[in-house]
C-alpha cells in the first residue's frame, strides 16, 4: 500500500440471523446448521463504511480480513464490491472450538503481520452480543481501544472519536494511532454496491492464510488455546426491541400512547466534568435535597 496513506484494517465477522427458528442436533451437542441464515455482522459493515469514507477522502486505503470457512468469502467480496482494496480470509481446522482468548491470539498475529495504523470492527455481534477478541488482541499489542464509536475524525497521528456513553451520553475521546475502534450499529447508513462492482468483485482475488502461513502454534488457538469450556448447547441471541420509559412530564394519555407505540426515542444526555471540590459540593446538595443527610443539631 502507499506509504503516504493510512492503512486501515476492517475485521468482518459472520453471524447467524437470530430471527429464524433454531433446531437442535439429535444428541443435543450443538445447533443444526440447516435452516440458519448466515449474514455479515451489521456493526462490522458500519465499521467498513467509516473506513471507506476515509478512503474516499484520499487519506487511507482499506483492507478487510475475516476468519471462517469458505462461505465467509461472500462477506469479503461484498467488501471488495463496496470499495475495499484487499481481502484476506484466515482459516484452519485448528481454529475451531476456541473462546475469546484463543481468538485474540489469532487476531493479534494478524495485526502483527499487517501492521495497520487503524483497526475498525463492530462493537457487538448480532447473534452473540459482545466479542472481546479484537479489542483484547489490540490491548496485548499496546494499542488503545475505543468501544461504541459513533463517528471518527483523523487528525495527524490522532483519531478523535465520538462514542456512545451510558444513559444516552456522548463522549469525545482522542486516541493515538495505531489503535482499534469498535463501531456502534445504527450510527451510519451503509452504502450499497452497484451491479458492475458486484460482478467485478466475483473475479477479484481473495488471499487465504492458514495456520502455517500465520506461524501460530496449534496450542494457542482453537480448542487447545481456549480457557473456557464450551457449553453443550448454545442458542442465537434473540433480537430484542428496546422499550424506553416515556417522559413523566407528559400527560397520562400521551404516556400511554408512547408505550403502545414502542416508546419514545431516548434523549441524549450530557456529561459534566467538574473539579473534585465542586463535585463533592454538588453531591452534598443533592443528598441534602433528597433527605439523605442527618439534620444538623441546633
């Protein structure tokens, strides 16, 4: 890749659509693959969109990597159709049965080989929730890691990230490159590839790296490198609909309508950073107004 452009690596992961019914295998040892629809994790696609926007601005070049069997090449070719310059599939039979710790060994080795300045991936998996492996691999290499990112801006050797905090708050964080950023789903509209780009992507090369190509010992990955034992049966996580509490200042009739319509949108909060003495003073005022402090003796 060109030396004057930032090298961005986007990690794409496959997940199961949680909406179809799940069938157990005969002996209850796992899930029946038949009838499960596989799709690219939505948060990872939004991470790819962030990377492609920087590539369109002429400041970066994007590579995508995915770990999985041959069917995951569909996700990689989708990324090529959207504009990625390089696609890599990593897979070996020895990777099966691993937990987050074993997967972190794999991603750490991939990061070491490619040496990207910026690593982007999704904050959560659609069917399994949090996946700490990409962030754990970055931490092992001494990189900063920002989760729940909504947007990012590059400034010289820094990235300014707007992330989602608790209770609807927003935090603006500056992190030094190289770093890993985990993008939140639903923050950005993902582009669609054109027909010609899709056709061209079917003939573009996808690199394949095996366990031997990565130089990883077999006891660090897969079932041998796992710390946690696998459960006998696991189910895809259902896709819950979040119902928010209506504003208590609304009339009763409007609150009932808000509940029946699925709730109102959460309001964005703000975080105030004060000196320690002002924080203590503000907390004491709140405690006193709530009657949590003993009354002073006359």
